[in-house]
C-alpha cells in the first residue's frame, strides 16, 4: 500500500484517574512515512538474552 492510498487519522485523548475522558486534539488526517527516520527508531535491545551472540 502506498502513502497515497493509505489513510490514517489521529485523535488525542486525556483520561483522568476517575475515568473522565476529554479530547485534547480533534481527529486529524496524517500521512504515514514510507520509512521512519533513524532518530525515530527504537534503540537495540540490551538485555542479556539479546546481547548473547547466537551459537
């Protein structure tokens, strides 16, 4: 699916501890990225299981 045919919207809510919900930003169309920038990717996992080289 290309970015031209993909459809995404974003709506931001806030929920209090009491369960009261309010909208912070109304629904807004967004264009998905073909490939995220390197600065937006998660860092490599550093847990002992992932750091151990495969045998």
